[in-house]
C-alpha cells in the first residue's frame, strides 16, 4: 500500500519539480525517494540481523511499544529527525529514475519475503535508539517510514514556490 501511495505521489512530476528545494538544507522529492531506497535496504538488513538469533520468547517483556505505536511514531511528521549519515541521499543510484527503480526492486524483494515467511518474527528482536522492537515491528517500521516520507513529499508539493 505504501509503495502505491509513493508512486502516486511522484507520478508525472517534472525534473524541475523532482529537484525543487525550498531551502538548501531541505531534501528534494528526488532526494526523498533516494533516501527511501537506501532505507528499504538498511531497515530490511536490520530485520535480517534479527533472524540470525534463535527465537527468544523470554525477551517479549522488553518490547515497550505496540504495533500501532510503532506505526504512529514513525509515520508522523510532527517531530523532525535528522537521519544517520548512511541513510542520507548521495546520488548513489544516479538520477531520480535509478533511485525509484532501486526502491521498487528492494520493496518487491522485501514483500516477497513478508508474504512467504514462516519465520518467528515476534520472538526475534532489533534494538533501535527508541528501544527494542520485534522483527515484525521492523516491517511495520519500514512501512511507516515510507508513509512519513510520502507526507514529506506532499508537503513539498504544497509549498507556495513549488514549480507548476
């Protein structure tokens, strides 16, 4: 669902619109898409790392956030957060089409895993700066993260100086 919303959000945008920046420190839509492509890989790697450990139901009590809280926490744009350097856009996919293709390819692979897995995702864990989450919540986090940046794209498009 979030991939469809992202594709709808960027559909038909011109080169000028994709690269519009209301301020030097603000990402363009093209940069947001590149960040999502990078994040899709890095967040899924976090899930894969959690699968390297045997399931451990005794650690469930360390999970402090519900699934809904995870989605709400990452999806909101109320609090801006500077990303870590390895998540920053650096034009690693070349122009915008390369970044969009990288996102779609990685999302396709990630969804294939999600649809087919029988891994115990509730009893494997990842540590994030805000606390421990289970592997299933990592997937929710990835989806919510995409939602967060779709909102960012929409904010850019609603800017008074956004190219027509």
